[in-house]
């Protein structure tokens, strides 16, 4: 999931940079170069943020699971 999200974000930023660079009349080589740099920067940033989010979610789910195990009560036939 992290890889997909960061790849999609990077491609969107790449396309946006190409569009804005061409629209302002910058030379093709500088526009593509800047767009590629933005693509890689966004890809790396997305991977870091996504990995941190996954770790945080896993830790939270693990804590909630432990809470449920500790607070569970045994049900008896007379409880029903």
C-alpha cells in the first residue's frame, strides 16, 4: 500500500510539474529535469511517510488487541 500511494503521488507531482513548466514557457530540458527531481523527491517522501504510518497503525492495532485479550471475561451458561 505504501509503495502504491507514494508512486501515485509522485506521478501526479511529475505531471503537474510538466504542465506548469510547459505553461510558463520554460525550456523542455529544464522542465523535464525539474519534474524528474520532484518525482523522486515525492517518491522518497511518500515512502517515508507511508512507512511511518504503517508502523504507527500496526502498533496501535497491537495495543488494542492486547487490551481486548486482557479485558475479556469468561462467559458461563448462566449468563445467557
